[in-house]
C-alpha cells in the first residue's frame, strides 16, 4: 500500500477508535453498551476492514471478534460486555501508537466470549 493510503487509513482508524471511546464514555452500564451496540459495531466494522490492509492484522482480528460479538448483541443476545469493550478500545489505541503492541491477550478474551455465542 502507498504511504498516502497508510496515512489516511491510520487517521480513519484512529478516528473510529476515538468515536467508539466517546460512545463508551457516555455508557456507565452493560445495558447502555447494549443500547449503543449498533453505533459501536459500525465503527468496529470499519476498523475490521481497514486494519489488515495497512498491515495491522492483529487489530483487524480483534475488530473482527468484536464485530461478531456486537452483531450477536444487536441480534438480541444479552451478555456482559462492558469491561471487555472498554479494554478492547484501550488495546486498540495502544496498537495504533505501537506497531509491536501485543493484542493476543485481548483477542483471547473476546474470542472466549464469541465461542459461547456460536
């Protein structure tokens, strides 16, 4: 990918993460996260698509797991997801500033949730 694409994709992903963070900052309970699942999923879905194209495979994998769980929540499955969603956003922020940030533990936490939803 071109440097210009990487620059634009990085800006867009950072904005998507910021938008998710803003939504989460207005949520204080799991029920509020569930009510905001559609909005959060739209942002996560964009990250899921863009991250791998700019070499951020781990971030794309985390976003893919989050996307799956959020779609299940949108579909009516009620789960406790507040802490994991908040921790995921923090991990995504760190991954964007440090390309060698290890997302494996966060992916494991989200994958453990998604496995129960299949």
